[in-house]
C-alpha cells in the first residue's frame, strides 16, 4: 500500500473561506482546514452534505482562489479531476474527449479504457451514453493523463447501488495499478473505507477537520470485521463532534 | 421537396399572369427575362458582374463574421468590455446603411476598400450581438474542465467554445448572407463600375425591368445555391453529435 512516508505532494492550510449569499450576507463555509497528502496516498474526504467538501476541492484544484490561507502543490503538476457531473464535450466522441484532455494514446490508455469497459464506446458521442458510462469516461479521462494528483468529487453520486459498487471496484483497481495520489470526496462512510488508506473527516458547516484516520490494512485485504471497526470508530468521532 | 417545387411553380404561373395584367413593360414574362439572361450569359457580362458581386459579398461577409464574432465573444465573456463597447454597438446598429456607405465613399474614396469596409461595418454589429448572447450562455462547467486539464488556447477555442457558439454563428450566417448581399447592391449602385448593383442602376436609368430581373434573379439563385450546398452541409456537420429525434 502507499505508505505516507513519501514526499509531501499537497499541503492544504485554509484559514477561512466565506461565500456571499444572494441576500448579501456572507457565510463561513470552511474554517481552519489543514492536512497534507504524501505522494501515492489515497485520501477520502468525508463529511455530511453541505459541509464544504466540494468547495474545498475547488480550492485545491485552483478553480476558486478567493480564500484566506494557502494550498501548496508542486509548480509543475498535472491534476486529473472527476467532477460530480461527467462534464464531457458533447460534440466530441469518447475517444476525442480523452485525447483532447491530454491522454497520450498507447498501452496505458488502452488498459484504462479496457478496465472501465469503454472499448466498445470510443466512437460514441456522450449524448449516446448512459450516465453510468459517461461517468466512466470522466474517470478514464482523469486517469489517462497520468495525473500527479487525482481529485474525485463524489464520482458515484446518483448511480444505483449495484453500478456504484462495480465502478468503485474498477476505480480501486485503477488506483492500485497506477499509484496516483488521490483525493476523493464522499459522504458515504463505506465508500471511504473501501477506497482510501486515509480518511479525513469534516464537521458539519462550517467545515473543519474533526478526524484524520489512517487505515493500515491494505485496501484489498480489508476484512468486513476490520471495516466495521473503522466504521464504528468514525461514527463515534462524528457523534462527538456533533455533540461538541 | 415536391411541395417546394409546386410552390415555385405557382409563383411562376402568378408571374406570367401578372405580366399579362400589367403589360410586359412593367412586368416582363418569365421567358423574356430568361432570354435576356441567356444573351448576357453568352456575352460574358453576366458572369463578370455576378462574379464581382459575389467576391464583394464573400469578402465583406468574412470580414464582418470574423471581427463581429471576436467582438461578441469578448463582450460576452467580459463585463468590462461589454459596458465599454455596448454604446458603440448600439450607435452602429442604428446607423442607416446608407449613411455608413456614403461616409465611407467620402472618407476613403470611391474604391473597393471603402465598398467592402462599409458593407462589413453594416453587418458587424448584428454578428457581435448574436455571438454575445452565445458567449453569455457558455457552459461554466466545461470551462472549468478545460482549465483543470490545462487545455491550450487553440484547443479551448476549437473544442470547447466554438462548438457552443455554432448555433449562434449559424444564425448570424443565415441572416448575414442575405443582409450583406442586399447592402452590396446599394454599394455597387452608388460607387462601383461593375456588379449586379451597377447593372440594376443602369436598368433603372433605362426603365428596363427585364434587364433588372435578368440580373437580380440569377444572383438570388446563386445565394440559394450557396445556402443549400455550403451553409446547410456545414450546419449538418457541426450538429452531427446531437441525438436525432426519434
């Protein structure tokens, strides 16, 4: 598994992030969120809906620069991102979507496409795909550019449970094989446990870090019992945060 | 298609009938017009004049579309540019074509530059306004995707922005081609020694309706052919990704 001993890739130190509502009053979305991510680490960002997870991802990805604090990433880096919606170019075929994003053609791309079951869909336009398939293309696109940092924003939201589980398995095998540093946002505890080797838990809004838990057991060797233990532990931490 | 042909046939019959009613001096019958078209074609004058007009249409249309689209894109993307340039656009939109043409001929001279520039300036604000609407409606999600994946300027324009502007550009093209060719005729009438507009001016001085129609109708046909064989196929190509209605 990717031990946290590697070099630090990402350092997040967000002191304050506010957002102005339509009514004009400003609301604190994030306060004192700090953690760092070593190279090769797979970290899940867990928290209730509306706690600012997506906002935090946008700060990290550099899409939003209006906040107090700093996000440090290497100067030369590639970010691969899977948004909540697939965000494919509807007027370009699946293959073109992958190529335009910067995926070099070759064995690696073929392997990613095969793992996600997209080989038969390369010539299709996104409008011809189901949501599940479009999500897969978005995941393939993010992996295919061999990113230094992979960011996934609830990539399985609004998929049915069976499909979500299958995609999660495919995602796990891609992460295992390609060893990308990964930050995945979810509100699903089981998803976090099954995917990540580290879990950062955010409190309800305004979001701050209430837990930072490493999972030492290798992902694929995780027994249901061990997973249940971690789940109980996280639940206790979250309950404590609510109470306080 | 059969309905279109039948409709065209009805128009021809009405024309023939009207010519009988009004007399062939006021409205010459279709065959008489066709005969003059044939004579002008044989002498080579028709091709020269149609060619001159067509060249002016293409030059001014291209100029107006390129500059207007660029202007509209900038105005739709930047609030600052929009506020700065909007009053100019409104002035230009409301300036009569004739004023621009006469001013261009006085200031620049009776030459091709003035003619083409004046026509382009007449069409430019329409294109800018249409494309501005498109630029305002650009998808922010795709914009962010392009930023994350570090798409270059050219790739962003080609793969992200232009496909979204395509319907707006198509609308500007449609209304643009017909507007431009109408204004080109005025420009030719006022200050050019050849072209369909010039010939119509001659026909007007001679009160020769046959000659007038013999130049106007072939050019309408030419524009119709451009629309059918160039504009529509391009439109079909850029919208090929849209799922076809069942």
